[in-house]
C-alpha cells in the first residue's frame, strides 16, 4: 500500500490486494487503521444485547454449523413465548439495549411439527412469531434486530415495523462453495443469488442492514474481495448497509468441518483491513471479539470500529464454545491503545433520523435506548449485576453443543 492510495479502493486495486500485495501485511494494516481513525476517531463500539435463538430448526445443513437441529434431535429448541419473555426481562434488567433474534432458515417449509407448534401459539409462520417477539422486546425498551435467514420482500417489510434493523450474512458470493463436498452443498439458501436478492430488496425498502463475510470456509482471498465488492455495490445503490461483519470460521466438534483449519490472526487481519479499504467510510467494520480471543489488539490494528453485539446474559448460541469477553477487560485493552469502548444501539447512528429508514414508531424507543446507554458510566456497568458476562449456555437451556 502507498500513502497516496485512493479510498475506497477501486475494484481493480482491491482485487490486486487479494492476489498479493508485494509490500506485505504491515503497510496494509497501517492504511486500514488510518482510514478507520479518520472516519471513526478513537471510539470503538459494541451493542449490549440479549441473544434469543428463537429456533435452531433449519432447512439447510452448512458444513460448519453447530447450531442447527432437526425436530427430535438432542438440543432441538424452539423458544416458547414464556422463554422469550423471561430472557427479554433478564436482558432489560441487565441494561441491554438490543434483542437479537436469530434462527435457522425457514423451518416451517420442511418441518410439519414446527408448523404445529407455531399454530398452538397462534402463529401461521415464523415471521408472525418474530413480529410478536419484536413487540414483546419493544415493550421492555429493547430494540429488536432480527437475523432470520432468507426473507421475502413482504416479510422484511412486515418485520421492519418492529425491528430497528435486519441482518443477513452474505458470507460469500462464491457458488463454488456450494459444489459437492463444499460447506454450502446442502444449504440451498446460501446460494449467492438469493442472498444478494434479499440484501438488494432490503435496500429498496430502506431497511438499515447488517451483513458480512465468513472467512476460512474454503474461499479464496479473491472471492472474499468479490463478496465485499458486491456488498459495496448494493450499498452504493441504496445506502442501507450499516455494518459489515468479518466473521472467522471456527471449527466445532460434531460438524463436518470439525477438522478444517481455522484462519489464523494474519488472515483475519488481512480480511478486516481489506474490508476497511474496500467499503465506504460510513459503513462500520466489525469483528466479533469472542471469535478472536486474545487478538483484540490485532482487530484494532486491522481497522475495526465495532465489536458487534456482546451479551451480559446469554452466550453466543451460534458459537457456544467461544465466550464473550468481559466488558471491563475489553475496555481496558482498548484504552491501552488509546481507544474508548462505548455502547451503541442496534441501528447505527446515521440511520436513526435519516428520512425513510427507521419506521417512525421506532424512533421514540430508539432515542430512549440511546439515552439510557449514554447514562452508563462505563461499559462494565452493563451487566455488572452479574459480575461477569455469560460464558456458557444457561443450564436451564438445552445445550447447543451436544449433537
Ligand atoms: S449456518 Fe444458518 S443456514 Fe446454515 S445450517 Fe446453520 S442455521 Fe442453517
């Protein structure tokens, strides 16, 4: 990288980086760190959240996933309305501002027993149930953000009435990863076309949107850059991408990819730095600290400006073997590098009062949650009642690690 580099990187320069920068990793990180500092200053954010794994039933079978279940599997779990209420209450009591609703992809299309379960609760579809859960969250002052896999345009419009933002990891644009033997072969919802279609339609609907790439599942660096360029193109069309997550593959026992090599710190840093230099300044670049334990300084050096959602009450159900960091410790690490760790709400600042984006009825709850977070004297105050953050699945909840 050269000091005169033009940002965001033009397509050809971005692809050239993927093919190998003769200057090496250090100048790339330096360029990305400078870009982050210019755009975001010395503030790094996180979203205090309660994580609701609404159902782990899923019609796909990704090779790396330890979350999904079929009905009857050990650990199969659809949260009851009472369980949702209980965890929302705990999240609100611990100072959370976000209710993350995360689930498998369209289980009602393949599991009749799940449809019957929804019907006993008065819902004809998962989206109906999610809408209800969103209302319950809002009633407690929590701002819903839902990641429900592939949704139709109408479903997104419906959920946008009770969600401050929606999410879908693009993961990759490489359909090579859907070929036999590859991680997405048994996951038709991971085809790039349907994911790009949904992100595009979210933009048409002006929904603040979080997406990201998954690194280390067999993609090449060039394919990573192509995914980032696709996200950038959609953002240029609609201006709706608030955050891009650079998520590292982590191997889980009981998955097909349990012995696959994980990306090392240099590879993660390279991906983050390229994301920072490819994406427009206004898009947050995030990397989850629990998937990069012990590498917080490296994440900062590579150009992140956000750690994503961190929960004082619930584990990371998608990666239950990777506990959240303690917020006070994370804040100290950031301070040591001259950065302030600050809480934020789920919808990013630029979208809160931007005409046409946030549903008008969500503005009041969003401003109230933002004001509540601003009153916290330190990040550690969020969830301080428990003394430490949730490190493992709640004993009352089914273990999602067991097959
Ligand atoms: S990663 Fe998502 S879509 Fe793939 S199997 Fe797991 S829950 Fe389903």
